[in-house]
C-alpha cells in the first residue's frame, strides 16, 4: 500500500514516527482546502505554509479522527478569523478543487504547483531522523507522582535508620568540624626527627714511637704484696684437778 492509499489516521501516525513523505501526502491532500481559506490573505502561500508548520510542531496533539478539522483550527489561528467561518472541512462547491471524501484512502490528490512550493519550505524544516512516539502527559504526571510518593515513604525511614545505627547527628558533625579547625590553628608539634644531631666526639690517638730515638726506660715492676702472718694458735685450757675420794 502506498502512502496515497492510506487514511489520514495512518498518515498521521507515520508522520509522528518521523516519516516526512507521509506528512507530504497530508500536505497535498489538505493543502487545497487551506489555500482556499487563505485566498483573501495578503500572502496565501505564506499563510498555508505557516499553518502546516504549526501542524508539524503540534503533531502529538492532532486528532486522528478529524485531521481536516485539526488543520482548520490551526488555519483559523494563523489567519486570525473565527473558526466557525471555515466550515468543517467537508465538500465546498466554491472551492476550485473537489474535496469530497477528504481523509479517506480514496481521496483524490490534486497536483498544485503552489503546494510544491509549500512542501519545499516544509521539507527544509522537517527534523532529521525518526521521532520518538509521543508519551501522554498523564503518563508523565503519574510517573512523577509515584516517584515522589516513594521518596516520601523511604526518606524518613532512611534518616531514622541512620540515626539508630549510631550515625552522627548534625550538631555532632558541626562540633567535629569546629574541633578540627581549632586543632589546625594551633602551633604544630615539632617533629623529633627534625632536631639537630649532636656532633660525634673526637678521639686523640698517641703518636707511634720513633725508631731512631732512645728506647724508653721500662716501667718499674710493682713490689709484691707481703703474705699475711698466720694467726697464733690458741693456748690449751688446763685440765681440771681430780676430786678426792672419801676414805
């Protein structure tokens, strides 16, 4: 199936995925309608181009069931007219081209050289690469609320657990920081390893004797120490006289 044979909803979905050719089919399919309503503008081509530039920027918000009505809303904002004056995108006998069946796979596409000029300008503004699929805003808000609720539940428990495990409270942390600052301001203790080393003592050795000179006299030998005299032997005690025996 070619892009021309696809419905507006299918082309819109492909355009959201980043396919420029699908958006080009929408431009050529609904461009005559926008040109017709912009015919009274000073620059119909410029107004039509600006309308489709708005459409490129608001692709995620487009109504898949009524692409023509969505484009007419953008055209009314661009032209500064009441939306009710532009109709609903159905067949309009005053238009130079037939729009019967607009939005259906069998919608005829009228080749208009002015639309080629519009598409040339739009193609230069089309972003390169495939776009990510649109994430609804309600899903983003729901995810944010879930994350905030989880943090609100877990954070108090984490704080209470850290205090219960002996973690220092804020006042203790501040006191320790102030104590470190005071210790840093005190005079540093001198390092013993940096003290000056004492000089080693100097020794004087005697000069060697001169071989050519007279020999020195030998030192006198010391007198021998006299042996101590033996102690005198003790005198024997006299024997006791015998007692006389009775007659």
